[in-house]
C-alpha cells in the first residue's frame, strides 16, 4: 500500500493519526518507519464513547521509505 501511494500516486508524504492511548496503532506506525511528529492535544472525539482523546501524528516522506 505504501509503495502504491509513493510510486503510483506520486504522493510526497503519508500521515497516520492515532489516539495517543492506542498502543497497537502507534506500534504499527513505528514499525513501518513512520516518524513521530507530535501530539495534538484533545484533538479527537471518539464516536463510540464520546470521550475526547489526544492524537499522535506520524509521518513518512517518500525519500525516507525503504520499500
């Protein structure tokens, strides 16, 4: 999917937003070599619970991708 985004769609960067408390999503972003770019405080309201969450932002530039 990442190869397709960079090679076929010619995107310059990809971004993954994840609840700060979501270890699975944050771990996946890290394992895919995305760079942690920061925290958006109280940025997202969960549709299921109505609770407000901080959001981690992960980014990957085309020139950083090793695929």
